[in-house]
C-alpha cells in the first residue's frame, strides 16, 4: 500500500511539473526581432484593420478621441466581465515603456511583460496569424498616439477563471497557426481573409464558442449568442447573409445595409474602422466573405 501511495504521489508531482512546463509563458526575445523596424504610416492602416480603437478607446468616442487608448470599456461574458486596459503611450498606466518584443509577445502569445497570461477576451489568438512586419508597423504608429494617465480597471472574473495560469492550458487547446478558411482562394480573397481573420477578428463575434470559450471552427461565421446575454450576433456566411460583394463592401464603408437599415451596437465602431481602409481592402474582405462555407 505504501508503495502505491508513493507511486501516486510521484505521478502527481510529475503531472504538476508537466502542467507547469506546458502552461509556461512563451516570450518573443529581443534577438528574434533584431533588425525589424516599423513604419508608422503603414501601421495606421493596421491599427484600423485590427480594431484597436473599438475596444481601447472610450465607449462612443468619435474622431480624434478614438486615438486616445485609455481603455475602460466593459465586455460581459459567461465567464465574468472583462475590461479593456489602457494601451496608450503612458509609461505608467499604458504601454509606453514596452519594447517591440514585449508588444509582439502580448499580441501573438498572449503574455504580458511580467509573464502573466492575458485572458483570450484580448484576441491574441487572432493576431498570432498576423505578419510580424505589420505588427511592427502597428507598434511604430501607436508610439505616435497620445498618452493617457487613466489607470486600467480590473477584470471582474470569479474562481476558477481568475486563475491566470489556467489560460495556458486553454491556449494548448485553442492557439492555432493556420486560417479557419483553408480553401484555395484568389489573391483578392486571400487579402480579405488576412484582413478578416488575422487583424479584424470578425470570427471572435460571429462564430459560436464551445463550453470553455474556444471558437467552434466548424461553424465559422455561423452566428453566435451575444456575450452580454441579450440577442444574437448574425450568421454572415454567404447564403444566410444574402448580399452581393458590392453590397458588403458598401456596408463596410458606410454601415447601411441593402435594406437601408444601419449598423448599431459594437458593429458601429467596426464600420468606423473599416471606413478607414482602402476601397480595395473592403472589396477584398467582401470577396473573402463570399468564399466562406455556408452554415445554415
């Protein structure tokens, strides 16, 4: 009996050690980004495509105020309420003292400079697909934005979801390095896929999730319950949406549907982002959306 107890104890210790190793913080090193420089002008387009202002600017911010990334917006979910942090250039309350390697580690690995796992309410699972040059350009552009001294607000997440290390286990199941739509696409649709999947993170809202919050890739863009618990986010696969490419591109520019309804809620902010892109990029997103497999 004692031998069995010792064996079980040893197995428990080994399992714990393996778990700690598998869920460890994975940092991008300074050597990995040596020689990578960003272009602020190019980074502005990435900023709008990635939707940074939609979460990190003040709710209902307009015009230049959308460039003040003081955070604070609340995002309720079944796991708790997450609040967007200050990501302005303030070195104390924002990310003004972050290096490029730390910035990329956050965006692509979901790890803070202190080695803490971010919750996947922050879509690092999507930005992981982005080209590092684009993210270096984004970093350069964000260095030009105003600082805000507003402290970040804490998340309201209860046990067991408050255990940050557990996010490392979640990452083992849900971090991916390939696109959700792997069909052979035209060059324009490939550009649209990159914008929609690696930057704009459309799937984060329009795709249903499993019991632990991972995206159900088999129902990509098939619609989902609103995380707030009120209403649903629509199915935007081709047959369900029923719009032409030109109608989709026009909606992404001005927010008016073919039936002359207007975008509301969080989608209003998304439209403000999409309107900053080139006409060619909006057309590419529309072309991609029409190639997504239909979900009834």
